[in-house]
């Protein structure tokens, strides 16, 4: 420790909650301590992460990660925090709850652009890609036909949604929100599920409902594209010849 002489015991002074014990006096080995500060083994044996790619995380957080989650939720005005979050498939449920609580505070001093980006991040994280279940839908359709529950399920699994990833830059963004383009902080794309759908037979009775669902999906996607500041093309105006 500072101000003292002799060998420093880093494991005793700086260990994390789940670092393994070692007998006193043995040489220090760096492989005895996890190098992932956002990963912790909880008592149940399950792994808790603040950010992951393995589906929604709901296992209880140990005190250290709970404190980190609380701290991250209070740094929403920092573009680097959004950049960090975008590097994960989803965030832990507790961290998402903390972020949503901060977004919902009426007296929170949150930059408008930060609020928009974090709201989109939460929307992307709350949508689980594991919920698409297209093949389950096909089995239901083959069994039950285009009954009302089947139509509603078709709309649920074909509604476009946001997917987020970290920009290609390996460094976090530096600067305030109003001086950074969105693409320097996060990279959003609009996904149109299902991506691997087989040929779908639609009865004449179900065709109007299916058509309206697909139209609403395109409108929903257009709104998402506007939110993430993405324009692929400008739609041509169609007006009668000679009209102003």
C-alpha cells in the first residue's frame, strides 16, 4: 500500500467479489483473477453480466455490479456510455430498469439527443430476437389456418424492429452530443423479420388482413428509419400531369 514498505498483496487490496482465494505467501499469478470486470459468478453458479449476447439477463446482480449499473444509469449524458451499451446484444434487466427510470424522471437534466438515443437503445434491447419463432408460427398456421390468433401472431413476428451495434471505430466518441453524428456513437439498423421465411400460402379470406399488416409494418419501419436518421432514397412525388 502507498506509504508502506514490503510486498503489496494485490489480491487482498484490490480483489473483486468473486475472485478465488489463494494461500498467503504464494507468488502472485495474474490468471487467478478474472479480467472481465463486468462479469461475476453469483452464488447460484449462474453468470451475471451487465451486457451480453446470450439473451436477456435476469439473474440477480452482486453488489459490485449493482453499483456499476446504478453508476452507468447516471452517465446517460455521456455519449461514451451509449457507445459502450451499443457493443452488446442486450443489457441486464436491472440496468435497463435503471436506465428507464432515469429517462422517466420529469426533472432529469438529460440532453434531448441523449434521451432520444437511449430511448432507441432501450427499444432495441427490449426486443428479443429469440421471440421471432417463425417456424413455430408455420406449424401453428399449418395446424389452425388463418384464424384471428394466427393473424395476430403473424403481425407480431413480422413487425420491423431496431438492431444496434457499436460503430466500427474502436475508440469511444469524444465530445458533446450536439457535435457528434449519430453514427459516431451507435449504429442502428432496421430489421425486417422473418429473414428465412419459406413460401407462405395466404388464403383469399386472410389476404386483406395480411396486406394491411405488411403495410403497417412498412409504415412502422419508415418511422424507425426517421428516428435513426437513415434515408435510403427520396420517394418520388406522384401527381397528375401538369399539376403544380
